[in-house]
C-alpha cells in the first residue's frame, strides 16, 4: 500500500472552520511562567537563541493525531540544527508549507485541515508572532511573488488556485480564485521574474496521468490566461523552478518519476531531454540548489504493511545546460523522507521524515552527494509536504523601470 497520509486524500474535507491559537514554547527554557507570558513575550525572550538569523522552520502536520506546530531551529557553522522554540497551531492537524516576504517581515503557513492560511510577523532571530488568519479551502502548497505583493495558494482536493495580495502590515486580501484546469491542484511554483505560475495536479488514488498548467500573471498579481498545459505523471506533487527561470520540474508520487520542462519566453513548456526520469518510490518533495545546478528529491517510500515494503530515499540529480537530469551516485536511505530544503549558501540540505518525525542535516559534497551531519527530532508529530522551510536572505523588492512596457504574456 502506498503512503496516503501525506497527500490530499488524507484531508478531512468535512472539517469546519476552527480558530487557531498559537503558543510559543522555547525548547531550552519552557515552563509554567513561559506559558503564562503569551506568544509575544516568549518569542522576544527566545529570539537571541538563533545565531546570525540563520533559521529553519519545520512544520509538524499532526496528520494522524496530536497538535500541529512549527519548530524553529538555528543553523550552526557545520550545518547542524539547534531547536529554539515551538509554536503550536491548535488541536487540528495540517500544517504544511510556508512562504516569506522578501524583506523577511512576514511569514505565511498553509494549515490544511482548518482551511486557513496563518500570518506571522518575523522577529529578531526568526521568532514568529501570530498576527491573524485568512480562510481558504484546504490550503496545500504556496508560492510568493518576487516583489512580495502576492501569494498563491493551491486548494487541495479542488481545481482552484487562490491568490492573495499582501498589505503593508502583512494582511492578506483575496483576489479572484482561478480554475487550474484539472482536478486536485497541488504543487505551485512562480518564475523568478514573477510573470508565470505553474500548478501540478493529482491525487494519490489516481490511476492515470494528469497535467501541469501554467498561467500568465497580471501586474496586480491576479492570474491571467493559461499559457501552458503539459501531461505529467500520476499524482503530481512538489513543483520547483531553477533560479534562472529556465526550467521547471515536478515529482509524481504514484508514477514514481520526475518530469522536467523548459520554460519558453511566453510561458510555454517543452519537455527537456530524457524526461521523465526515475524519482524513487513515491516522490513528494523537491528542492533546487541555490546555484541551479542540482535537483534533490525526497521519495517517501512504501508502507511497512506492503509486501513490497521499501524505505524512502533522497535522490540527487545534476541539471544539465539543456535541463536534462542525470542522477548523482549514492542515494540516501531514510524511513520516509518528505520535506527538503537547502541552506542559503548551498552547503547543506535538510530533510524531514514523516514516519520518524525527525530532520536530517546533510553536507553537500563537491560531487553533489549528501553526507549526514545530524539527526534532530522535529519536535512535533508527522512533518509532511513542504515541511522544511529555510528562512532566506533578505532581498530588496524588484521595481519596474519607468517607461517600460509590461513583459509579453502578462495579461
């Protein structure tokens, strides 16, 4: 039996709206006084524990019981992780992906089972202070525009992508949701120039291939016309784009492969040579190295009660100049790897494990293979899709040059 708890089929579509209460517990100093102090004071006291502002957030979904939360880790000089604090998200599970504004003032989290996107202020050292929520059906994957003015949320179990504008104080205002053109919208990725958004589709109970669709984005952040529709494998999951915006890749959970496409000037997609390639057993997570030369895939594996049970694996690929993928030697075995993310300098990779509720820290060797540095508890139950979220370096929001016409495809 394939792992189903991590995908959209595990979502309780009948769940009602629930207000999420956030509580921050510093892991090194938790106690009754901290619980009484409230999130803001606790977060302020613990912020100094994150050296240099280098921070990883791990979302723990609590898909099969317990309390969903976000654990903040600081990154040490060797890439090791030190837990700083944990912020609880209420009694229902579903915490998944996070995105951050380029100026690192605000963070957003998709909390699937309570139908909410949660908004946070990012404090010193990466401390999170919950500010509010916005309702949207079963939010799953998210992406943020390069200028930080719009976020895009896939609504799992539907064929909808929901955009929201980001206000001056981080508040979210919904724009018109769009039909993505296929059932079960899942992975979401934006090109670095903010012109196009791509959405993968599919459910883990599917038996036939689905599609990835692409859309032009208007200057106000709303979603415009469809520019691409390409067949992918069965149950598309995480979707990632190279930093130069030339290639997009999607992992397919049930067909166990990775599709790659070259992105044309108008947002069209053309399959890269040798696509698709083997992605391991039930690939769900993916990330691209900061230099754009490597793709790493987290393949969850096969359930223990399956007669053909196998552990999960982390696979590395070299991205060729034409976008083709060549697998690197030495796959890494884990129980059920699922979330994966790079450090900002590209020297380390972090991988969460759904079954063991841990995070593994790896050093990236010169040949791109991974060497284990540390295994740390995720400090919560069941980290799931996109559960590893590395706080990036702050960036200045891009500005349009005066007198320029909108780029082609923006409508």
